C-alpha cells in the first residue's frame, strides 16, 4: 500500500536512506572474507534462486489456471459454433422451405421469359386487325394514336411501385432476419454466461454445504462420544456404590460361618455368604500360585535369553559397522592423500606460474595509490 500523503522531501529522504542501508548491507556481505567466494554474493544468489523458483511456481500455477480457462473457453466456443451451425442450417432449411412453398417458379415475374411451355401456350402474333398487340407496322395503329398511353403508364407505375415495395419488403425482411439472428446470438451468449455462473455458484454452494455437513457430523460425533463417556462413568460409579452398599448390608461381612452352608449339600456353599477357604483349599491355591510363579520365572528366563541373543546380534552389527567405518576412514584417508598430492602439484604449478608472471609479465608493478581506489564501494 503506497502512502501518497507523504511530502516529496520525506519520500526522497526515505528512499535515499533505504539505498544507503542496502549499500551498507551489500558492503558488509561483499567485504566479509568468510562469506565471500571469488567475489560472489551468495545470499543474493540464494535469494535470486528462491525468487526465481517462486516466480516459476507462480507462473506454473498461472499457466495451469490459464489452461483450464482456455479449455473452458474452447468448450464454450465449440458449443457456440455448433449452435451457430445448427441455427444457420435451420435458417437455410426454413428459407428453402419458404421458397418451395411461397415462391414457386410460376409466381415469379420473369417466369414468362424462361417458361418451357411459353411457346406452346403463347398466342399467335396476330388475332385480328384490332389486336392491341399490333404496332404501327401492322397498319392497324399509327403514330400519334396511342390511345392506351395513360393506362399503360399507370400500369407501368403500378408495376414499378409493386417492384419497389417488394424490394423494400425484401430488404426489411433481410434486416429483420439479421437482427433476429443477432438477438438470438446475444441471448444465447448471455444464457451461456448465466449457465456458467450458475454452475460455478452451485459448485461453491455444494462445497460449502459439504463442509457444513462435515462440521456438523464431527460435532455430533464429539457430543455423542462425550455423552457415552459420561454415561459409562455414571454407570461405573453407580455399580461401585451398589457393590459397596451390598457389601455393607449383606451377610458377607458377618462372623457366622453357617450362613455360607448350602441346603443342597455339605460340599456346596452360598457364594454371597462364604467367609473363606479351608486350609486345604488355601494350600491348593498356594500350590497353584507356586506353579504360576514357576511358569512366570520360566517365561522371564526365556525373555532374558532372547534379550541376550538380541544384544549379541546388536554387538555383532556394531562391530560390523565399526569395521565398515574403519574401511571408509581408510578410503577417505587415501583419497585425502591423493588430493593433497594433487593440490601440492597444483600449488607448485601455480608458484611457477606466479614466478613467471612476476619475472616475465608483470614487469611494471602498480603503486599504492593504484590499490587505494578499490574496495571503496560495493558496485
């Protein structure tokens, strides 16, 4: 958002201060030997790469949206072209039907010129001496005796008027048809636009309704789960209170051992009134518990053996990893030695090159004043 209400001097001062700050930051990056490599601004290059990736991604999304819109426009154009072809075909068909129905050849003004039956149906050149078709050469009508001149002129004027009216009607009909066709095309285009808008609106409403239904379903599930948890807690609390009440009010806590005797026999007891086991029963329980302890001990011993086997496997894997690391270290050491030898060779070649340049090429060394003109700006 641009601040247009600031005075011109404040804008210029702010712009100048921003340029100075950017220049300082650039100098701090360029003149820093730790972050500089051959005079390249790594941060600027990284930002440029990120900006280029962002721009490419934006252009890709824009191209995809343009492609989708282009496909939609192509489909609409195809629909319009197909409808236009159908309309033109229907119009041509209607014109042809109208011509066949309303304009047959015998009703045309020029039918007497190309009627194949004209000569057969034509009258003779002369019927009598008073045949109105006879001209001056027939000695039946002489110059200055054109008695039918007013009638002929009137008929010619009427014929000309009818011809003009027919031409005007044809022009008006053609203009009306063209206007009707344009009106139909405009209405069809508006209808297609409204249909596309309605489809987009229906799609948005469906998506919104789907989101609302999902949210309502999730809320209903959460409420139902909370209610089930509350009912479960309430049932458990009621069961605990009922059990405590039954223990307090029942005969289980009484001191009379006879209450546990069953009327069905001496070997049966009433479980709700039973006061305890006999020593034999207690010994049997202890024996069963001892067997369970031994079984648990056996299971723990098997678990310890399995853990020991896993530990041995881990140790073997660790020793194998150490061997691999040692081999990798030896390979890196050999590679490092080779690189050191190659670097030493390069250093010797560079020293020889520098000596050649100092002795043969750079015979005129620059002064201190020449070096002071550098590193004064980041540009």
